[in-house]
């Protein structure tokens, strides 16, 4: 039985050149960057039975444990190496999250992932800047284009033309692939941080507010990889400020 996400995107390509899927990982974490993935799937991808078989298990990254995500990540990368599709990731730093808030930083990460994916495709798909000239957009009529789908609702701060698809990582193959690229890439970053700060348990909680992570925050104070705005919301009394570790250069006031 075909993957329903394959079926969803294949149907779209009957009226479009192809599909671009975008998703993020780490938006709700207390520490680490937010990472976005972008995957470009040309319409011709869906004409090959081997691609359908190779992607039969692809789904929202949250549906799998870490070892399985790594396997699926490798499958997506192999398809990219074969030129069947194009994928990339982009990230926004803790500093950018603090400067632009998490929504703005997520859009920065998405924009960077989309730009990199476009470069990987040698311009086969190029992002289109949003236009406020709706009348001109309407005049394009049924002109064939690319379907650019972002998981969730449309992102007002994302400067490129796109559509939102709620629960898109469970409906669209391209978005599901993007979710896997974003999640695995970010998980690897957090595992690296665990080597430097093992007491926070980043290898297992990936920066989310697990008990071991919260306990380490109370006892050790934040690191330079923690998001000040998120901790202010978590502990508005500012108790962490007095225990801030020497390596933390961020203000929680």
C-alpha cells in the first residue's frame, strides 16, 4: 500500500512542477538553536516505483525513535545524492532567538534551509519573494508553479511564498522528509553539547524541560546555550540569575 504522504504529494504534482516541504525542530526547547529542514521533490520523482518503495516508511519524525530516524535520514540523503530530490537544513542561534523571538528565528532558519536547498538544486526551484500585489498574483491564473508547503499555519515573517499545511508532517512526504532532516540534524547538535555539559542530559532530552534538565538549571545555572527568554517565562522570579555559571554570558534580568 502506498504511503499516504506519497499519494498526497503525487496528486499535487499533477498540477505543479514539484513540491517543496519545510519543517522545524526545537522550537519549544529551553536550549540550543532552532533548526529547519527543506526538501525539494521534482514531479518526476513520483513517476519511479523505486522511489515509492524507498519512501514507504517516511512519516513525521516524531513517530520514530532516534535509531529509526537516523536510518530514515540516511534514506533521504541517499535520494539526494542520487539527484532524485534536494534537501538542506538551516538554523538560527540562541542569540537570534533572543533578538527576533522564536517565531522570527524559526523563519530565519526556514529561509536559510530553503536557500540552501535551492542552491543544491542548481536553481531548479527558486524561492519567490512574497508580494503584496495580490491583483498581479491573481492575474497569473492557472500558471503552473511549485507547491511550497510549510508545516502548520503560514508564517507571516517568512519572506517567501508558501502555504501552511496543519499537521503537514503527517500528510505531505516533502514535509515529513524535512521534519526528519531538521530533527536528526538538531539531535546531533544536542548530543555534541551533551559532551560539554553532561549534567543537563542534552543527549536524551535534546534541550526540552525534562526533570534532569530542570534540576541541573536549578543547581548549576544556565549555559551559553540556554535561551534567556524561555527561562524568564519558566522562572519569572529570576532565581537562576544568581546561580548562573561562569560560562554563561547571557543576562536573565
